[in-house]
C-alpha cells in the first residue's frame, strides 16, 4: 500500500513557487538556476541603464525599449527566482499570475486612458474660459 | 469509528488532519492521495497575497504615471534623481535576491552555515539598499522637494516609500526567520515560512524593476 511506503522518495515531488526538487546533490542544480537568473537579470539591468543615458538610439524609442527590457527582466525573475514554470503542479500559480496581470493591465491602461482623456478635455475648457 | 474512518477517506484525511504532530517526525510533508501537500497550499496562498500586493503597487504606479507631469513649478525627476545611486540600489537588491535564493537552497538541504551566511548577506544588502534610499529621501526633503511640494513628489514618495516599507518589513521577517531556525531548527513549518519569505523578497525585487524603470530611468531621461 502506498501508505506504508517510505516517505523519503515521494515527499519532494511537490512543486510550488520558490520550491523545486531538491535532494542533497540537487542543491547545485538549484544554485545553477539562480546563477542563470542573476546573470540574465544583471545583463538586462545594465542594458536598461545604458540605453536610458545613450544618444545612440533614436530618442522616442527609448521608453519603449525600457518597458520591454523591464518586462523581460520580470519574466526572468519569475522563472529563475520565483520558479513559476509551466509544470503540471504549477497550473494554479500560473492561472493566479495571469489573473493578476490582467487586473494590473486593466488598472494601468484604464487609469492612464481616462486621466489623459480628462486632461485633454480640461485643457480645452481652460482655453474656452479665457 | 469504522464508519467515521470510511467517511474520512480511508485514513488519508485523518493523517492530514494530524499533520502537525506527524511532520515533526518526518520533516518534509507529503500526503499520499488526492490532497495536496501543505507546502503547495501554503505557497499558493502566499502567492495570491503577493499578487494582491502587486495589484496595490500597480495602483500607486498608475497614480504616479498620471501625476508625473504635475510638478507645480517645482523640481522634476530630471533635477532630483541620481542614477548612480539608483544603480547601486538596484545592484544591492538584485544580489540580495540571489543570496536569498541561496539561503532557501541552504534551508532545503539543511546546511546551517550556508543558510545563516546567505541570510546575513541578504540582510546586509537589504540594509544597504534601505540606507541609500533613506539618504536620498532625506536629501530631497532638505532641498525643499518633500512630499508636500507637488503632486508629482507626493506620488513619488508614496510609491517608492511603500516599496521601502516593504523592504523594512522583509528585513524584520528575515531576522525573525534566522532566529526561528536558530531556536527551532529546520522544522517543516519553519521551512514553509522560509519559502514564503523567499517569495516575498523576490517579489520586492520584481517591483523594484518596475520602479527603477518607470520612475528613475524614464524620469531622468525625459
């Protein structure tokens, strides 16, 4: 029966964010994953800081590039540091993340859209009143 | 008695119900059967809390983005931000995220010196980050660019200050975890708390990525 089996084999099969298979020797593997994450995140950060101050790139493209780099770095953090992966035990976490991203996008674009529109209308009003 | 056990799923649920006394003997928890282990459930629940925290930050980001131009004749980000300091802060937080990961590996493989060493480095890096940030805030207030100066600065101090408060809470949590491991060892419930702390600390770094991009790099560049 499964209940009489030794627990040591199966108790590391569960995967949650921040938790992957670790058993003695596998510590090195996890450290390797963190090292990859550190390297990628450091690279993206350096590129971000470089691009923000450079004149080599067409000016208006800089904010777009910064946003893309930031989103890429967040992805690196999620995969290599938080260990949000597409594994079968991670479905709930990924679904929750997707819902969170949806709410964040709605909140940001909604606020900016509405407030830009209102600012636009307010300016017209000021000019009319003068 | 036998009907109760049958209703409880042949002892599976019974075992889960007594998991606290059970996992003191076997440190890592696993319930065979349909029920998920406590580690997965705890991680999932804390992940949902972190997502709600991220949504709260997104509201602060939205208000900052709306108010970034409302300087009321006062200083803008270009006049105030020192990108060298921000680069140092970013390096501190990124490295501390890495050492926090090392500490969680040390906890899971039950190597005490590894865990304590990595947690200490994490704490020092987090404290260095906080020191630079508080130094920056004090300097801005001394220059007359405090949160009362303009809507832009109110939004700035709310957003970045809220992240700083989170880092402060994280540092207190970090010290608590070191004390708990020292007093109680790598027990299963302590390991779950270390898992939650690691998730919290990595999430703070994710929010900092958004802050240094949206607030500092875009603010200083425009």
